[in-house]
């Protein structure tokens, strides 16, 4: 069966520090991968998606970047965190684009102080 | 731009009641609509996915309907239980954007014993 992992589970970082969140998927090949953010009082927002190694599409301009160094690994990064980057970050995967269910990881809660 | 609205924002019912959660969306050109469950501080669990050509899907005590032309979906929960307490999220994928799940802000459900 397929599983999706995210770490760390919780992170507290000072403003201006770098960020690296990792997501890995097991039990499937060539998944489509997604990064979402859930900010307080707001709905889930898609940040990035990837259809293959090295292929990243950004949905919104922001202080963050994403990379996919391996087929089942998706990394969310920032060089300098802002207060507004605080939120709950969720990674998801799917087989098809659009027509298939997206399966979500357990999330990383980020607090920027 | 697709807007997804969920009503009510919060709901409290006694155990055993049947209940209906509502979701509306502004752009009817969708690929599919999905209902998710989110427990506090956790990731999302997919409950039901309705393709744009379908009218409803059922899983156990859950039934989701879709009226694409009017931009509405309902999630019906029969014989509610305290374990159903969670936030329920509705999300759609637009036919013309392909990949992004557009989420509502959710309905927070509390089922009291």
C-alpha cells in the first residue's frame, strides 16, 4: 500500500531563517506531488505541484520554492522565512492529474516568530 | 476564479442525528468534487470523490451528491457518531486548470454523546 511521510511534524523558526520541509511517498512510482498551505482562518491553498523529477509548477508567487530531486521526494524550501509563512503545510500525491483522488500526508506545522 | 463556499461553518448535533453539509462552487466547469475529513492537527483523509459526470457517491454512512449545473454538493451523514467529529472539507478541480484542488474553508462538526 502507498504511504506518504512528512517531516518534521512541528517546526518553530525565527524570521529570516531558512526552511526545508521534506515529503516522501512509498509504494507507488511516478506520482504527481503537491504542496499545500493551510493558514489560520483561510482555506487550503496549492503552492506547488510536480509531474516528474525536476519539474515544478508554482501556483502562487511567494517566498517559497520547491524541488523534486527524486521520483518520490518533494522538498519545500525558503531562504528567508517571513512571519506570513506560518501555517500548516501539507504534501499530497496522486496518480492522475485532475481525475484522481489526492492523498495527503500528516502535515508540518510551521510557526515563524 | 473558482470560489468554494461551505455552509455552515460549524455544526453541533446530538449523536444519532442525520445531517447535511453543504458546498457550493462558482464555476461549474469542474473535473471532479471531493470531500475530505480533517481531524485537529492532522492531514486530510479522502472520503468521497464524485466525477463531473456522476450525481452521487456512497460510502458506508456517507452519501455525497453533485449538481454541477447549479454548483452545489451535499454530504449526508447518517446516524452520526461522536467519532464523526472533525472538520469536513469540500474541494473541486477545475477542468481548465487541471491540477489544483480548490478548497472551501470547511464545516467543523461536533457530535455530542
